[in-house]
C-alpha cells in the first residue's frame, strides 16, 4: 500500500507562507504520553512528502533561525500564522 497525504494537510502550501507546524515525536517512556514539537517559520518548499521550512529565530534570542526538513507523516497540525509585529525603538 502506498502512503497518502493525510487529509488535514493541504496539497499546496505557498512558498514564503508563515506557518506553525506541530509534529509528533513519539511516546515518552517515562509517562506514556505522546510528545510533540512545534515549528514556526516560512515555507521554502513543499512536495507533499517533505516540508522545507526556515524556522524563525526565538524572539528572546536564545535560538537562531534554522533550516529544517519535516516529514509529512509526522505532521499533526499545520496552520498559517501572521508575521511577527515589527518592534520600533
């Protein structure tokens, strides 16, 4: 049986769109609960199998921006989010 795109993930995601993606990372053996990781950033590419994302830097400066590849089979939720507000000094 061939893998098919889950119905909750769109076939087309525009390049440059800012999205939040929740991925399942597995069950924690200590408590038996499913664990998730969230990514917020801009789409570089989407081919229906892998989402290429430029992850935003942390707002507090603790993590730089990074390029990530996300396997579609791990995506639990994906939705568009607005750009961060520009802070004026």
